[in-house]
């Protein structure tokens, strides 16, 4: 790359301290490097144009003009932002977060006047309070509200928050992080209001639903990928239910997708879901309609896949409300159902397991188990060998290996789910989701999902989170407020076995 201009300059940071910056210009684009020649940001003619569009919107903020003029300017900004490159988008977000944030000097000035005002002067107090309220609201919040009125404006803001979250994950400098985080918090608060459950629409998806909607259901599936159209037809057909939440401002766009299987018992594996259907059908024809379902034989509803489709709605609880609404619908349709459960993946368990084995293999296997695994593998270095074997799902076909791994891995998995914490809540995200909903950690299932994805996530292990409707509210409150995980005796016993193993290893270490 040939640069036409190359020079150093000093610029003020928001803390009024100088920092050295290298500024490079090339063919209408400007690049900013720090003193270590690391790229900080860049600007281009496109970015400058977007900045002008922002200014065009904000110059009407406190003017008495028709809303359609402001909305037209905001619409132009949205179009230009959508068409711009990633670097220019991030520059735009930085500008919004800094230039159009809360002005601290103004806040302090109004606050001082408010403090000095006598309590008897109610009219002046109210005036200063209102001014302070306005000053504490960043200008970009006004912009977000304007955009929210536009056609497809809410969808734009959801996507905008996706960009903000991605930028936050890349930022290392604390000062920039704080400004972008405030931008994120402000937008999140608006989305929380706009996506409250009262505005959401529950919709059931069947094979008769629109093709574009069915395609999105297939594309968004994150837990059990859809193989083909026949597989998709099966998932929205008899003995299955697929429900979604949509929003009036985002028509034909699923926000959350919940797949449910109708069974006779709670299955312990993905295969068990299909086996339940075979048992219910018996000798009857397989191609049946919804009206031909054996309602008296359906005793359990299994939530086997729930997917949030919009990254920009992260942190806005929609899945728990969807499960509650679907439960109402299903129990109304099938009064004989008395068992409600998930069949859930355990993301990141395999990574956690490998890390523990790397730290100390004795934290996972007893001496006898270690010898059995070593003999089965015919390898001295069990940890390294298992790391290689776990790279694919072929090991699940080895009956003898599965047999010697079953007990120690189930024991470790129970500990991971029940005892490993993050900020006093379950470390595993799926566990945290269902426990917050009030479910019970009920049963851990060996090789429930031997697919490549299932093995890569959790060595094929899955877990049932059981929903007892009359206990959900109490369980949820106890988990959220007291960090208490409600689990079955079987799960607790497995976790305690793992704890005893760890205590034994630690004691041996201390004795040495």
C-alpha cells in the first residue's frame, strides 16, 4: 500500500490527556495507528458521509418541524449505515457513543442549581428536575426512538445492537468500552420495553405455513440441524409442535423458535423421541394428520430445541415466556399430558472436561477407572489419547471404550452442571436458562446425542430439565434470589461422588 501522507499528531482523549497517534491518508481514506503502529480506527469518504447524515438528523432535535422531515433524515442515515463497511459502522458507533452521549458538564451544572434551590420553591424545583432528566438522557436515545417509528426501524435497531455487542467484544481500552457500553445499555432498555411479552405474537408453524417462514425455521435451527425438507416436514408434522414468537414491527421474522415432541414417556435420547412416536402409532399408518393423533397416549411434552434468532436481543428474556405460552397451548390440546421436560444439550462440557484432564487426570478417573481406560486405549498417556479421540464422534461406536468412560464422564458432567458456577449461578448457559425458568435438573443421559455436533459439545451427553408447573415459580425464585439449584437425588448423588473424588485427590496432594 502506498500512502500519500504520513505524519504524527497529538490528540486529546476524553480524560484530557495527550496520546501519540499516527495518521495515514490514502486515496480518500484515513487510518489511525497508536504508537505501536496498531490500527486504532479508520475513516473514509463513506464514513464522513454517514457522519454528515447523523448531523443532519440531530440538527432537527430541538426544532419545531414536522416529524416526517426528521424521520426522512433518520431513514437516510439508516440506509447509509446499512450499506457501509464494518470499519465505517464501528466508527459511526464510536461517534454516537462519544459525541451524542450524556454531557457530564451540563448534568453537573443543573444538579448544582437543583441542590441550591430551596424546597419551598416547588415550581423551580420541578423545572430543574425536568432539565436534569432531559440532560441525563443521551441524544442517541432520541435518535433510537425516531428510528423505532420507521418501517423496519425496529429490525434495524436489533441489528444495530448486534454490531454494538460485536464492537464491545473487540474493545480493550477501558475508556472506549465505557462509552460503547452506555450506548448498549440505552438501546437494550428500549428493546426491553418494545419486546415485552404483551407485544409478542405466538404462532404455530406447520407444513402449511409460508415457505419463507419454513426456510427460516430450518436456517435458524442451532441444536439439531435440519437435514432436508423431509426432515423439516417431520418436525412440524403430527406428534411434533413448532411455535415461534414474532413482533408486529418485525413481521414474518421468528424471534424465538421452540420445537416440542409429543411422547408417551420422557425420552433419554434424541433417538428416543422417534421411538416414542413408533410406540404410540403401533400398527397404524405412519402418514397421519394432526386430527388422527392418539391424544390419550400422549403423556409427555418434550422441549428438544429452543433457539433465539436475533443476537441483538441478547439479554432480553423471550425463551422463558415462549415455553410458558407453549405449555398452556399443549396442555389445552392434550389434557392427558402430565410430564413436561426438556431434552437439552450441554454446550462446552467437552472443553471443560479436557481442561480438567489436562490439569490432573485423577480429578476425573479413580485409580481403577484410569487403569481400565488405559487398558482399553492401549496407551500410557490417557489424557492426550482421549483429547485426540474426542476430536470426532467415531469413538462412540467403540462399545468397550464407551463402557469404561460412562461412569466417570456422567459423574464429571453432574459436577459441571450442578456445582460449577459463574457469579453464583450455573456456569452452563442452558442449565442457567432452564433453572431460571423454574425447572428441576432431573436426569443426565449417556450418549443421548451421538451426532458429531452432540459429541463435540458434550461427548454425546444430554440432560432432562423437568418442569413441575406447581413448583416452577418457587424454584425460579429460589434460584434467582438464593442461587439454589433444584436437582433430582440421582444428579446430586453423581455430583457428590465427583466431590469425594476431588477431595481424595486434594488430600493425597497435601499428604505429599
